[in-house]
């Protein structure tokens, strides 16, 4: 499946969406993943790995985290705007622009491959590529938003309902495909089909805080999923709806605490 691309995952279009507010994403949102990064790096033994690949590395926060553990980390993303920041954060790392469906590295180049919320429903071919560039026995870790079962918080659900109300109907179908991975067992099936042995599944609560309405608005609209709504709706109305959806997350000091079910799966290349 090397080189596979789909209409749902045109990497250039994805890069344009995710890079539209690169500085806001890097400064206001990307650190949402710190808790799951701690868990995934421990489970894959990143601190003792020789070579690590971060797929969909964004602005390089995860790469910087893993370099802090002592790993040599390479990264790939579809957004040149995000990679500009990633290269500044990780000046000595091998960071490349491209598609996760056709990784520009040779077979068996890495001990560990990690993707923080980069693999979703419909991304099976990307997992095949991650398997290809891993050495035998190498480990992979992927994370994604859960479905909020077992009482886990999912503050983003009302926000995504707002996006859904502000986009054309064809975008809603794409959102459903993307979110399929939140269904328990789907990620494990995807990894098994790609040539991995699933080792464990875990979860953390992602917690991110914003000081006021303006920062919350900038943060929420900095990611790729917000782009269709930004392009197809009145920004004043969209902002009002998003802040209304976010209101339950606001405390007495006026700050927002955005908490979400963050799942991850660890597997081994076989």
C-alpha cells in the first residue's frame, strides 16, 4: 500500500488546514498531549531507543519532549508552516515535509514510531508504512481521542457539534470516518492488519487551560478540524457558538479547563 492516498486524506490539503494558524497551535494547544506522551514514551522505551520517528509531528512539541529523554528523533508532517516551528524547536533533527502514506525513509530505519493524534479512521495505509520503516521488534504507539466511555471527560464533544453545524454536509461524512478509531477495538484491528502485535491499550485525561475567551477562541480554531467551519461560516457566529459550547469548562476565575479522553495503543512490529 506504499504511496496510497485517498480523497479523505489528501496530505497537501491536510497540511494547509493544520498550518493555517501554526503559531497559535504551537503556543496555545499542542501541549495538550503531554500526559499521553509520558505514557507512550515509557511503554515504548523511548529513552533507550536509538532512532525514533514522530509521524504527523506538527510543530515539534513531541519531538522536543522525546529528545529531552535522550532519543534521536526524526519527524514528518504535511504542513510546512508547522515544520518551520518544529525545526526551530529541534534544530539538529531530520524533519521532512510529506505524506504519512509514503514515508521518505528506508525500510527498518527506526526502533520506535509514534504518532500523537495523527492516525485516524481511514489511515490504515499509514500504519503499513510505519511498520515498513520499523526494525524487527520495533514498537509503535498511536494516540487518539476516545469516546468518553467509563465516565472519562469529553469536553470537545459540544465543540465538534458546533463545527458540524457550521460545515457543509459532505464534511460531516469525513468527520464520521475520522472518528471511527474512537470505537473500542478499531485501533487494535487496524494495527493487527498492518502487521503489528498489539501489546497494550491505555488512557489518560488530556487537560489544557486557557486564560480567557480570546485565547480559548484562538486555541480552538487553530487546529485542522476547525478549518471547514472557518471557511464556511460567519466568524462572529462561530465564535459565539464555540464559546457557548465551552461555557461548562469555565471556572470562577474566568479561565477554561478543557479535559478530554485521550486513548493510546502500543504494538510491536512482527
